[in-house]
């Protein structure tokens, strides 16, 4: 029933060790065969009826913040990707996933799989309906496959531009003031191609370098800094 190396919990032993967890280190085959050693260095010989096996704790595969693809959804979300926002151990459906439209549903561990996100968002990831913000503050919507090709229609009246001017890294060819610095996405129909898309999930935000004067650099380090090649 038990073997050397098993982790066991004392359940029918002397009052001083009931509830203790230890490891079986010897089995001599006698009437009282098992030697259980505890973490405090103590030990006890006893029969198999004195303890129960402790199952090894399973390492949790997912955590809050993970991007996951779901399956077997009661709310027709199978195949969609969301983010784990809560984990509870009290029942089988312990992973609560939030989707782009802020709807939440709980799943069993076997009903989700981890999605490895790409290192960065690129022009190829843009889809019709996404909201973009340029470095100069202009906001617009992405429209793919129009009569004029792939374009951005800006919120300013009668203002648009072609995506041919945008590099794969979402910078603008020749003019950095038109670089795309933020991208927003939603699957909620009421926000599609409206100003409300900019209240939805930000899927790309350009990391800008911190600009400092030499005086500010010296003050930051508390001493004079010399720039060398």
C-alpha cells in the first residue's frame, strides 16, 4: 500500500503527531513496518492505518494575466482569446476569463490553452474597425480592402490617408509625427467604427524613449556623466 519515499499525513496516531506530514523512510516488513520522518527531524514507527498518502500538489498551469484560447464555452466563445482575470480553487471552473468586450466566463483547466503573444504588434495585425492614434494626436479607424486600398479614416471630417505610407513597425515613412502610437480593438458591435472603440482594449502602445538633458542626467546619477563613443 505504501512505499519508501511516499509523503503521508498522520491521521490515527498519537495525539502529538496527528495531522503532521512526513516521509516514509523505512519499511522493515514487521508488524509495525513504517518509519515516518517529519520535517522537524522527529520520526515515528507505525502501521499503514495510522496515515494516509498525501498527493503531490499540482503546479498551477495558468495565472492571472495569461492570454488563453478557450474551448467548450457555454456562451459561444469557443476559439476566442481572452485574459485570465481571476483564479479560485473552490470549484472546477476556477479560471475566469475576460474577453475584449469585457464579458467574463469561467472555465476548467482543460478548457483553456496558453496563447504565446508576439513580441510586438505590427501593421499586418491591423484589422477593419480598429482605432489608431497618431503621434500628433489624430484618431482614426482602420478600413481594409476599400476601393482606395487599405486606409485610415480619421475622425476629422473628410480626412483619410492610405496605409501604404505606414511601415510594418507602424512608423510613418518620412514623418515621425504621423507614427501610429496606439491601437485599440473591440468585438463589441456597438463600438465598431465609432469613437467608443478608443474606450476599448489598447492592443498596442508605442514605448517611447525618455528624453533627458545632460543636466538632468547628471542630477539623476548625482555626479557628472561623460558621454563616450
